[in-house]
C-alpha cells in the first residue's frame, strides 16, 4: 500500500480536507491513530505498561500499536485500526515463538485454555489462521477458526489448540497466527470524543 492510499476512514474525512488534498487527510488520520495509542498507553496501569512498554504508529500498515517488543511484530501487540464503518482493537500474536508458547500452554492445560476462551466477552472474535511460509513470504492459507471464542466446546477448543500447535511446529512450513478482535461502530467511537 502506498503512502497516499488510506483505506481506514470514511469519505467525510477526505471531504473535510478537500482543500488540502488526500495526503493531508491521510497524515491527519494517522496522527489521530498515533495520538490515540499514546494517550491509551499513558492511561494504562503500570503493570501493563511494564509488560507492553512500546507504542507507536506503523505507517506501512496504517495502524497504531502498543507492543511487548520495540519491533512490534516480534511479540504480542495490540493494534488499533480505523476502518470505514468501524474502529478495531486487535490483539495480534504473529511471532512463531510467542504463538508456540501460547499453544503449548493451551495443550498442557486444556481446561484452563477453554475457560479463558469462554471468559472472552461477547463481541470479540478469535481468528486462528493457517499461513504458509515460503522464505520471507507468509501467505494466508485458511482459517482454522474464526468466530466468537465462546462458541467453542471444551473438545473443539482442545482439538483446535492441538492442530494449531502441530502446524506451528511443522518444519517452518506453516505458521498459525492468532488474532483477537473487537470492532466498534464508527458512530460509537465518534461519541467517545
């Protein structure tokens, strides 16, 4: 995606910046995302900021983030994404080692894994992908699961963790990134101020 393409805000933002051009609208939108991550990070509890000390703006992906590692994709991170009709908050686990640690814990304590999934509030979506790795390239192959985590049974949650763990450890050919996403309608976000 080029620096002048922004797929994350509705047309009124561009209309409001019509006099300044699309690039000004994109820069404004990205500065708002960056400011949001900064303000949220400052408001978080100290134990959370100690665990996730990094925040910033990923202009290439047009998201802001709060992360465990300086290179935010090297560990778990929250991303904040403005879409045309929604604002998304997403927990991303895309690093093989972090995925492996989560899935290993899930396999060792299947009851705890299931309990955690069942305690996720309504409105959240869990997505576990099967992605194919070819050199430096990672491409989405299929979704192993994409739904509210509360829809899983104890048996299906255990089976899902086992399958994802197996694929994630399979000779670097597969990766099973995990995403937990909450989408808020843009009208609700706008009323928050």
